[in-house]
C-alpha cells in the first residue's frame, strides 16, 4: 500500500536560513508527488508537483523539491526562509492510474525565529 | 475568480444532530473530494465523486453522507452516527483524466465542533 512519511512533526529555523523538509514515500512504481502548504485555519495550496522528467522541480514562493528514486524521497527545500513561510507543509503521493487515491503525510509544522 | 467556497467557516453542533457542510466550485472540475483533518493526522479521505450522481467512499466514510446532484456542488452531511465529528473539514476538486488530474484545489475549510 502507498504511504507517505514526514519524519519531522515540527521544525524551527531562523529567518534567512535554509530549509529542508523531508518526505519519504512507499510506492511500487513512479508516483505523482506533491507538496502543499497550509496556513492556520486555511485550506491547502499546491507548492509544486513531480510527474516525470527533471527530478528537480521548482515551485511557487521560491521552493524546490528533488525526487530521488533510490531513496524514495521527495524533500522540499528553500535557500532562505521568510517569516511568512511559517505554516504546515504536507507531502502527498498519488497513484498514476487512479485519480482518487491521493495519500497525504501527517505534515511538518514550520516555525520561523526572527 | 474561480475557486472553491466552503460554508459555514465555523459550526457548532449538539450531540445527536446531523449537520451539512456546503462545498461549491466554479472551476468546472469534474472531481470533488471531502477530507477530514485532525491535529497531527494529516488529511483523510471521506468521500469523492468524479461525476454527477456518482460518488465513492474513501477511507473514513462511516457516519458521513454526500450527494452530487450538480457538478458545482458536493455537500457533506455529518450524521449523528459519526462518533468523533469534531474536526476541520476540507473540500477539494480536480480535473479528471489528464496530466492535471490528481492536482487538488482546496477550499478554506469548515471547522465543526460538537458540544
């Protein structure tokens, strides 16, 4: 069965520092991979997605993620965080052949120190 | 602007009452979804629909019901049979059958509290 693991429940970084949020997935074939961001009390917004091709994908708000098949990972990165990046981040995986099954990780809450 | 509207934003309910959460989209998306979010649990799929007058159970459908009479609307009823209904409920939509499928657009959510 598909699964998504985000090992870090909370991460705290200083404003201006670099960020990496980890995501590991379990899936038999090449999955569709996503990162979403959620501000408190709001819905989720798509940051970026990987379907195929170049394994380094660029997203909105200066985020990028790299698909590493050998490590079953899809880590999210940003070179310099801003206070407005404080939010909860969700990694998700989808079955290429089924529209319905999109599995979300449990999320990583990002805290920014001034 | 196109998007998904969920209402109400906050809802309080007494035990034993049914409550219906509204979800309306003007994105012309065929598929619509309901997720439940609890702290530290991520999102869990309740129901989804890929076409009008058809819907499927997700992972946690017990105690919930839906209808899809119009493409734009996918209301969720939380029934008295749902044992732990207090949660944040998210509606989402997507296109079907192309490379854009699986990309979800979310509403702002509805927070239900059972007193």
